[in-house]
C-alpha cells in the first residue's frame, strides 16, 4: 500500500470525527477544505460515512433471543435481594455494634467482641446471606439506638426481619419477647408459658442466647425465675444491668449473682381482674417470678390496661422512685 | 438510590445492556449471563450511587467491566471471533449465492468489528451503537476521554481498511 502524504495522515482523525458526526464546526470545515483538494481523502471520507451509516442500523436493533432473557435476570435478582443484608459497624457506649438490615427490616444487631471488624462478627459466619458493607440505610437505626441506650427514646419502632432465628420455635420466642414493654421484666419460664410450652424454659433461654436482634428484641427484659439476671451477650451481664437501669429497673447483688430488686417493682400475676400489686402484697415477692411480670412504674401498668389491686392499693402507696 | 429506583433502572436499561453485551460478546447465552452479572453487580453497588449520577453511563461502565473480565484471556477473544463466523454461516443459511451483496458486506462488517481489539470494539460500540459521550466511555474503559476518542478512531480506521475493496465500501448511500 502506498503511504499517504503526512498532511493526509495528520488529518485522518479529524476526517473520521467529521464522518461520524463527532467533529465541531471548525474541524469539519477544515476537513471539507482538505477533501476538496484531495481525492483519496475524499474517497476515505465517503467510506467512513458509509460505515457510519451501516453501523447506524445497529442502533435500537433487537439482539437475538431478546424476548427470552429477562426472566432469569428477574429471578436471580430477586434471589440476591432476598439474601442481601447491608450492614455497618458503629461505636456505641456498649462497645462496637454491628447493625444490618434487609429490604424487609432490621435483621441483625450484634455486639462485637474481640475486634470491631466484620470478620469478628457472627453475621460473617451466617450462611445463605450476602452481607454488604454500606449502610446509609442503617445510619438512622444507629441514631435511634444511641438515643435508646442513652435513655432519650423508649421505643424502637423498626420493621423486623427475623430470618436469622434458628428455628420456628426461636422465632416464636423472639416474637413473644418483642411484646414485653419498656420498663417491664418477665422470666424465661413466663415466656415458655406464653408459648404454651411451660417445660421449655431452657429452650427459651437458649433461643434468647442466639437472639440476632438484642435491644430491639429486648431479651434483656427476660430473667431467671429467681430474679437473677443470668446471662447476656456471652458474659456481659453488666450490659443487661445497664439496659435495665435505663428503663428504671435496678439490679442488686454482686456482679456474678446480680438480680433485679423486686421490692422496687410492681408485680402483675395474671388474673381475671387484671390487677397489679405492690411487692408487699401477700407472698407475691417471695414466690418465683414464673408467670409474673415485673413493672417499673404505675404508668406502665396503666398503659398495659392493668388496674391497682384492691387489697394492697398501689395507687395509694406508690413505690419510692 | 433506593430499591424502587433500582427496579426502574433494571426495567429501563436491561434490554440495551443485553444488546451491548450481545454485540460485543457474540453469543446470546453469554450475553444473557453477562447482563445478569452486570445487574447483580449493580444491585450490590447501587446504594453508593449518588442521586444525581448518570445511572445509564454507570450501568454501561459495569457492563464494560464484566465484558472485559470475560474476554481477559486472548484465547477467548479468538474463540469468540471464530464463533461469530460460525454464527453468521448458520444464520445466513441461504448460502452466498442467495445473499445480496449488501448483506454480505454487512456480515463482513460484523466480522470485522468482532475482530477488533477489545477496547476498540467496546469503545466503538459504546459510541456508535449506544451513543455514550466520550467522558462516559472513558469512565467505562478506565482511560482518558482522549484515549476513548483514539480507540474509536483506531476502530474505524481498521474497519475501513478491512472493508476496502469490498462492495460495502461503495455502500448503498453512494450508489
């Protein structure tokens, strides 16, 4: 092939740009001037234009099998979306906390122990999910949670996604626990009773040990029948004590055996009159907590639709705050 | 970007992304897989996309990366090149004597484009078929806008040289 004159080689990019409509008017004018005097370049310009117009036919032209390809994408995307949890790790007064949510709701709150990165989380070992670090979506949850831990908020009205519960029974335990109001305490046996499985106390405790949503599913409001705080988040019973204190429920005794101070709490033992009592009413405070619910305030009792006991009259003799 | 906007994004752009991948990878089954891969990646990343970002250009950039990974090995590119020839022979069925010269030239154009180096082929397709601007093409190919322009130029020059002497070079418009 004969080599082009250098002026033609130099103008070729501009010539191409002109042919495919990418050139500005100055460039196009320069190219026009050149091709008027140069027959080979004129021919090239025509060829480029021909190519451009042929390629133009590709625009908007359907690809083969186009009608068939959407379905698999739809199902794979739906599957990915179901599996995806977005999370972020935040500092908190309770130590680093991981918060994760799906498109359905909040699915994991985890106290990170042994390191504040994802590799140390239980979430990283869960199967069947895809965890994505991101979390503009969990930022608002974090703010709510901070307010809650600092006692400036009493409700976390989040949609919950209980997918990380390990069984239907665990899910039922979590749901029953989520019903315990702010400022109230129940026992493991009490939850087992609510679920119609009075013998399942240990199984309830086990389910709460695996609670994927501590704080928002308030397992800290569930204690032993003796009033002992038992465990929390591994060996972090101090956290339980702290969360209860925020709600007005004091614990007493040494760290290894701290229990709620029953004499500072109202007692509700299920009865047809829906009456709640002072801890001094009969032997109520000496019996195992079992089905009894302990309440931090008379306001809470009222909000739960309870009425003062006609014998001990908590309405006339409020407990010292 | 929220989940609802992502749904809209899929509905609006799935077809053209599939077309882009079909044109650059030649096999529809591969293009389907790669389009799925593109949107799965997009789903994983869509939360970080600023609200005012050009979502279409962003999707093309993801698709381009997916395509580049797919073709990373030169041998695969060669196989694809061979595949497009096969496909043409299959689909054009009637045999050379039944084809018009223009069709033959168009098939040749397809083959020539298929044989372009990957970056040129991608840049050329993004510019000429999907009408992306050079800034967007540059982001897709992870190069400067000038390089993107140069890729398109090189692609066209190769196409013209490959087609020189074929009926196509005196295409319909000139007759």
